[in-house]
């Protein structure tokens, strides 16, 4: 109850921190989609390179977040960004790579070879094939990777408060420092809620982006509506 | 129309296609026939350069295809594969319009053509244009595959076992359909198959492949009746003479000689048979005619034209005599 009252009384502060939190995650995941999908597509036809890239991304994933943030302070302070939002975004960007690259490359390399053969045989260039056929067909799996990356990042972004990036992690850190359970719980609860909410929202986006022809259930209900109206 | 000269393909140390030469005339269906791994599909894919030949020339309409850009070449040739490969993210209409769109055709023109092509392949445009591939049966999908290959009106079509994945009943239907479509659009078709019956039914000419070489090139009847080697004779099957029945029509054995009345094969119930002679049309294939005659225990049938006018008799003995005409009695 006390925690809820705390959240009510500090609505302004919490929404500010929430905004910071989501902004860091959004920038990091946004950039990671650009690089992750590109890398995933590029390596999908080269099994050897794919093994190496995925292994490297998996290693990145195993670095404890506190250690990664710590490691970046001396490196980035060379250019004056040792602490704050920049190292936080970079770290989250790195953590988002594995799920996005892995899902993209799996989706592209598992595409029915007949589709590729038909596309090439009909005279599509590589770019046209990707744009018109392979990426649309791969959307559900790529989006699943993006959702995973986002949820992971929302959690890890809490640690970024230690290097001064702000966000809801600040509440948790202060809660620990001041032995204030209310603040600590408030931070933790809000982070969990936005992680779940983001996952749902992205699921909605996933369904929206998935081509109609790939979703039999949606088609069936759509046709039913056509019949009844 | 298509001239292939001394075509070779090496995959490393393996020779997949060796010194293959043949010509296909405009408007003909040429079936590349043979067992798995005989080089027929490799030959087909070298024509639209999905596979690059090691040596040899391919001319389409007199033009050496190696002078053409690979993408332009592919867009100018219709291509149908066994697994169909319809794009699941596109509607039937969008699938059919893929090549016209790549060629930058006017949208309204290509959309109109999609509707016309659906009618050609006997599917209702109002019902199917906006559907997705996952909502279609295998046979319907392959009809769309054929329509898609015809979309930009290419003079040449390459078909890689197009009906191989369709159940036997629907395969017969779609083969008949394709023959009808072919008469309508008059394309030059290269058709890969391992099914002798399909080849006999579809082909104007057959190239029988074995170990990367053409063993025999000729009409279906040449291969069935006059095989040039033991391999060809064996491949065409022990019943190859019987398979000639498929190539013959009732009109081929039409006779004016009336049968002696009531002459029935032993065992038939002459009472009924005398009043119900089999009536066939000139276009009926002799395999069916003979089968029906045997089934009824009769040895002749009446032949009426489309308007139901009597034009002659079909005798069982004439059918059998026709089967063994022009055959090479023994091979090597």
C-alpha cells in the first residue's frame, strides 16, 4: 500500500524517469534493428560466417551488464562520454544484437528454397527478392527477436542508472541506498509493467506488419466477416 | 525457336550434362525425360541461366542467350517449378503480376491481364484474385503458377516437373488443361518429367536423357515404337507398344467396312450387346476405346462425329494391327 501511495505522490518524477528509460531503450533497439537485420540477412547465406557472428553476439550477451557499463567508462571517457546516456545506449545496443541477428538469420535461411528459386527464376534481383519476398515472409520471426531484445533491454536499462543514465533504475538505486522499500519496489514494479506492456504493444505491431497471406487465422476470420457483411 | 548446341556442364569433377544438342520448333512442347540425376533439370536451368553452362550455345529465336543480361533473360522466359513457389505474402493477383511489375508495365494493364489469365487456367477471377496462396489447393496453386509464368507473355516457357506434386486424378485434369492452354497461347515449352505417361501425353518431341547425354530425340511414337538402344527400350517400359494406344485416335483406324452381324467375342451376352454397341467419337484415344471394347466383350464400335452422324466403324483388329505398324521388332 505504501508503495502505491509513493507511486501516486511521485507521479511526476516517475513519469519523467519512465520517459528517460523508454527513450534509452527505444534508441538502442531502434539502432539494433537496423544493424541486426542487416547483419542477419548478410550472414544468412554463409553458414561459416553465421556461426562466428552468432558466437560473437552470444559472448556479448554473457558479459554481465554491470561489468560492461564499468568497462565502457575508461574507453568512452577518451571522447568525453564516460558516463550518462551514451554508454547506456551503446551497451543496450550490444545486448540487443543477439536476439535480432539470430532471429533474422534463422528466418531468412529457413525460407522455402522454392520461393527463392521462383524469385530468381522470374528475374528478381537480390534486392527485389529481399524486399518483395524474403523480408515480408521473415517479419514474424524478426519481430519476435525485436520483442525479446526490447524486454531484455528494459530490464538491463535499470542498471544504467549506476552510470548516470537516469531512468527508473534511479529509484531502485536510491531505494537501496536509503533502505527505502517503497522507492525500490516502485522502480521494480513500474519496470516490470512497462516490459510486459512493451511486449504486448510490439506483438500488436508484429501482427500488423505480418503480411495477411501468412496468417491463416486472420484470413479465416476476415473471410467470415466478408461473408456475413 | 530454341537451338541448343554442344551444351556441357561440369560440377567440379562431375559431368552433369555432356554434349547435348537439340532443336525445338516454335509452339512445340518438348519433354526432357529421364531418370533422376540424368541432367534434364540441369539442361533446363541452363536455358534461363539459373545454371551457367560450362560450354555450348543456346539460341532463342536465333539469338545467343549468353549475349543477354541474365536478369533480362529470366524475365523473358516463363518458369514453372514443381513446388510452385507462389509468394505467400502476396495475393493471387500480385503473384501473377510479379514479372509485369518487374518489367514496369502499367498497373491497370497488368491487373486486367491477371484476371484474363485466371480465366485461361479455369479459375474464377472474382473468387480467386484476392486470395492468398495458403487458401488454395495444390492443383489451384499450380494453375496460378502457370498463369504467373504466362503473365508477361513470354515466347518460351520452362517447366520443371510442374505437375509432379499433384495427386494422380488432378494431374490428369491439369495436364489436359495445359494442353488446352497451350493450343490457346502457342508457347514453345520445355518440360522436364520423369513420367513416361506424362511425356507421351504432353510431348510433341521428347529428349530422353541418361547420364547427362541425350540417348534419343524424337516424337513419343519414335521412342515407344522405334527405340534406338536397349536403355531407351527398357526405360519406355515392357508395355511400350501398348503405350502407343495413347497417341492414337479413333479417327486413325476408322473403317468403312461393316462388321459381320452379331459377331461377338465368346462370353459376351449377345442379346444385350447386339443392341448397345459402343459409340465413340473420332477424337477419342484408342486406349480408352480398346479398354471399353474389352470391357463390353465387343470387337467393334460405331464412330459418330460431333453432330452424332455415323461416319464409320472402329474394329478391335484394326487397333491391334495399327499398334504394331512401324515398329522396330528387336533392339540390339
